C-alpha cells in the first residue's frame, strides 16, 4: 500500500473510532438488567425461580426490550423482587432500571431517580356483577361497600376523597381484592385504573363495568439508582417510543381501554 493511501486509511479508521458512540453505562456491559415485581396482570407475568425470571411477558416486559434496542444494548436480563418496596429502597442497585407500575411520588423521588412518565395512573372504580345502578359521582360511591388494597393510593382515595359512610374493607393483596369483588363482599373496588382495566378485560364475566376514575394525576415511570448516568439516555429513548406510537401500540395490545378517557368521578 502506498504511504499516502495507508495514511488515509489509518486516518479514516481513527475518525470512525472517535465518532462511534460509547456503549450505555449498564451494570454489565452489553446487558440491560431490569428489576421487576411480578406478577402484575397485563404488565408483567411469567415464571420466577428465586429472583431469576424464567419467562416474562406483558406491557412493561415489551417496553424494556424496546428501550434496550433503542439504547443499543443487545441483551435484556430480568430480575424479580418478591417485595415491591425493595425496588424503591435507597442505595446501590444490581439492576439498571426498574419497571413495576411505579408511581412518581415525592417521598420515592428522594430514594430513586425517575424517568419521564410513560402511563397515566388515576384510580379506577370497578363494580361487582349485577350491580343495579352504576355510580356516576363520588357522592354515589359513598353509600356503597367499598374495598381497596391496604397501603395503596386506592386506600388513600377511600379515606381522603370518597369518605364512605360504611367502613371500607382494606385487603392484603390484589388477588384478595378481586376475589372480594367477585364474591360480592364489595360493591366496588378502588385501585390503579390500568390494573382494573386488565382485570376486567381478562374476566369480563366475573365483574361489572369499570365505571370511571378518581383523578389523582399519578403517573407510572421507570425507577433508576440515584444519580444513574443512564437516566438521560433512558428518557431520550422513552420519549422516542412515545412519540412514534410504539408505546400506544403496546398499551392497546396489553391493556385495551385507554383509562385516561374514562369518566372522571367528581
């Protein structure tokens, strides 16, 4: 090779190397490790062995894989936390980001960083089968036997917003909540509207309609370790997924009804 040509080849190679984007700063190079809190119908379900996720599917699973591609990370690995609260503990994480229907709140933002939001999560109201008249206002809800999961936004909405005349039932987990509605211990349950939309969609013969939402303005976002260098990259990728309609396609596939368009109960 002639000296001039050789010099041009070397210069081109150096230029390409300098211009190449650095790989995202994930915990394991080439792997996006995602923390979950399975199961959550429509969002993340599958099989788990310890913390190892053997099989996973759902809106948040698909979203994690789409984000990995947009970030240029070739592999996705899921780890499961048995307790949701573990995802929000302060301090170092062994995952890069967490997806688990995590609502943005001020106390949580002191322990973890949040991405841009990806889904509205007002509280929904799902009534039991054969209910005589669908409640169309918060005043109409006050006369009903209401139920919610303990220590959730739904429970807070019962106490602070609805203020029912009958003592509400506060249950320990989502399965107990849905079973209480099916067996008519509850006239209606209050929980995250997207969760109730999935419940109603998967078993329409077990429940009455999703009659509306109580506006809380909560939104789901991705949690990251405090000070994570991934945050601006995740934000950029997530906004692209929202802008080009990919997220809306996932929402329709896994959740069905757009709960942001439900009647606002006032």
